């Protein structure tokens, strides 16, 4: 009886852990209120943020005035886009961060990257290396509040199971 109860507890806690990871993704509005625009320091914007697999980058800009191009490190340094890369032009481009590692983005319009600082580089961490979700919402990201609900539910469930076993 005790081993099956222990197995149940372990299963429930593992499930809650997976659920918390899945719902804790953050949508980052690149540049916050300024959006994806000229003469903004995107490196300073990204400096204190922790990007994790599952998060999303949202690029807001006037459609037709800018675009978003994913490039490699060389393309980022030289502000050049390879023809094989897809160019996003909707004005509200959402990019899901699906793999860990460095990610580079530039504006491919005119000389917006070279002369007007429209470039962003970030490092995406695997989900297992991510720190615990922040307790409060930030301007630059909207963390799903379901995480705290799942946590409270998990603690209550664990407490109930422990008292049941004792």
C-alpha cells in the first residue's frame, strides 16, 4: 500500500512539474512600448532577461516600414541577410523560441540595422536550466498566472496525501 501511494505522489509531483514548465512561457514584446523601431538599444533591453525554450518574441512595428530577419552571427555582425532566410513583414511578428542557443535578428530594410541599431541578439536556455518564474508580471513579458495556481494546488495535494499516509 505504501509503495503504491508513494508512486502516486511521485507521479503527481512529476506531472505538476511538467505542467508548470509548459504554462510558464513568457511572451516578450521586443523593445517594450517602443516596439521594433529605429535607434533603440535592443542589447540593453535584452540584457537582464532570461529567455527559455517555449518563450516567444513579439516584434511590433509599422508594417511596410520595417521587417524582421533571422540571421546567423556573421549576418548579425555585418547586418546582412542570406537569401535563404525568411523575412517577416506582418508588423506583429511572433517568433517561438523552440531551441536553446544564440538567436540573431535584424531589420533588413535599407540601412536600419547598420546605421539605426535595429538588431537583437539573445541566448535561449533549455527549459531545465530556467530559473523559477518571476512572481510578478513585468512590462516586457506576461507570465501566465496559472503557474502559481498549479503550485498552490500541488502543495495542497501533497499535504493531503502526506496526511492520508500518516
